[in-house]
C-alpha cells in the first residue's frame, strides 16, 4: 500500500495554462481522505505554490526550487541548500561576461533580478513574481543564494560552457525548454524527498512519484512506483514503471485511481 504521493507541478499536476484539472484535484483530495499524504516537488518558489498547498489541504513539508528548499505548509523554511559564496560570485561574473543577467532565488524563497527582460515571460506564465534590485553583486546574494536561473535553451553555447566550467562544484537542472537552473551539487528533489520520508518513517516502496522532466529523475530513483505523464521527456518515459495520460488529460488523476486508489 502506498502512503505517500509526491508529484511534480508544471507539466505533471498542472496543464499548459498552469491549471489543475478537476480529476487531478479530486484524486489527490481523495487520497488525503484515505490517509495517503501528498507532497509537491517543484522547481517553483514557495509563494507560487501556496495556493495549491491550501487548495489540497496539504499537511506535510513541500519541496521547492528543485530540492534546494523544503518548506512547511505554513510557508516556513525547513531545509535549505545554498550555493557557496565564492562560487556564486564566480558564476555570476562568468554569466555576465557572456551577456546575461541571471534571476536569483534566495533562501527566503523569492526571486530577484536587476532588469526584467522579455525572455523571462516563461516564469511569468507559471505565476512567478520578481523583486527588482539595484545589484545582485552583494554579500546578501553571495551568502544566501539557492538557485541561479537563466532562460536559455539546451543548444545555447552558455549551457555547455557552464557545465564544462562548473560541473565539479554545481548541479545543472533543465526542467523545460527555457528552464535552466544552477544549484548546489547536493540539491535535488530526490535528496529532499529522502530527508522527509526518513523523518516520517515511510519506506521508499511506499512512495509513488509523478513527473515529466529530467529534474524528476532523482525522485524516481527514490520512489517505489514511478509514473510519467505521456508528455514527459524521453529519459523520464524510459525510467517510469507506468506511463499515464498527458498532464492536460488528467494523467495524474487517472493513474491514482487505477494504481493507488484502485477504483
């Protein structure tokens, strides 16, 4: 019997318009009524998932910013994995030399930038808010950054250059065409999930994980049941035990009823 469902948000739980289908909502609420708890594991900030936590009446810690921050249902930070200050300054300088100004997520769960530009529409579309600051080259940012974001596609030369220069110190996550995140080496959804289930006394075999993107692979490595929506990246489809319908066709809800609630 499964005691916990952990699900990615964009591309899995939500459709392309960042909406949760009625069937997905119904399935998750029914799980909670039957004692099966739910954790959201997302690349989003805690502020942008607060409405989902309330709507689904979630009671457990939630995983945000690709595993670099774990929060309580009351939006309090429980666990954080920061980027080393010296590495932060080095990476930001390298990014600037290549003509970009990154978006920075601090350990307060908020996103900061110096200048908004149209390429950041992809973050706007998923409900993220930004705080404009005069400079991200301060000790506050160097000491408290958990995620550095760039809106670049996989074929952009900067993607390869960053990986080549910093792979020994940092982790690079791609969760969508324009979603490229730089994190602490140990910050993954899977690592955050393991920490939660250890405290809860739940075994990995009692966890069902849902995902669609490469940043969900670390969850699949933990969970006893791995479910991919049909719109997933090829590597997720290959790693899955079950492939369900697309996110916009309530794939998550259908799989829950068939394999977990077994209705």
